[in-house]
C-alpha cells in the first residue's frame, strides 16, 4: 500500500489556479523530493496534504484512504506532520515547551519518551532546553521545528525548505540527523531549494513548474537530466 497518493489535484486561491492536475505518489519508507522555482506550487501542495488548504478537485490519499477534506489536526493524528517553511516555532515559549506541544495528540508519558529521543537526535536542543525559542539561531530553530514534528511520531514527514537561510555546516548537521531519522523507517516528502543536496538525499523526485509536474524520475536520473542541470544545478 502506498503511503501517499495524489491524483489530478487542482487547488485554487480564488480565481487563481495554483495546482493543475498534480499526480504523484510516495511509497512507504521512501524519501521523495519536490523541486521547482518559487511560485511553482510546492508549498501549496504541502499545505494541501497537511489539511491547511482544500482541493478544488482531485484526491489526496494517505495509506489508502482519502484525506482531501480532513481537518489539519485530524491529519496529524493519522500520522502526517509538517515542518513548514520558515520554521514557525513559538518564539515566546522555551525549547522544551515547543517540543511538548508537538505531542498534543499523544498521552503525556509517550510524549516524554519522544522528547528524549529528539534530544538525543539534536543534542544542542538539550543544551538550550530552557531557552526561549525566539532567541535560538536559525539552525537551532530548524532543529526545534523538525524535533517538534517528530514528537507526534509521524508516519510521513513533510519538510518545506529545511536548509533555507542556513549556513552550509548547519545544513550538513540537519541532513545528517534526517538520515538517522530515515533509518527508523520514516517516509519523507521534501521541498528543498538546494537541488543537488535534495537529489543526493532522496530516492525519487518530481519537478514542478507553474502548478504542474514537469519531470519525474529516480534521483540519479534527475541529477543527470540536462534540463535539471541547466535550471537547478547551474550547469
């Protein structure tokens, strides 16, 4: 059974059609990346999957059941967590309080165990546990955003531009942690501006242009594609 299957998805903002017949899938245990220029529709697609937007037509299925008109909180309970672009931590709450909020759908004892797992994955968060999230560096906030999403024990993790605005050494640390997460069997759908890093990290990829899927293939095929190299890899 596929983890995620999207079929002929149309999404509109008023009269503006942001997604036009998007069809893609993610198998259980896969890492799939979405590439595309700003405005291509990548974030709109992620927001639709997570229940923050409603499709005009088409379907989103998670583990064989439609979630196209399911509320965002219910979707989290089903096993999908999103790390949004810009991190969106709660700046006036501490690191620990942010993490605990990630487990609002789970019993407190289970949340405590998950918090400890996140602190092992990101040791810097343990050092900053009582610090206000708004005072963290950009990289630390990204670690916190990923950690908070992990507290709900998702089956599918949606990552929207995790490297945006971060120094290369911090990006390497974050992707190193994501590789560890992957070994636990987590499925990941990734939007990433760094196309080379994303394709080296992912199993397969899709390229979006003006709300449509323009290219798709396994990561190696896309890395070697002249179109992808010219547009996204600077070759």
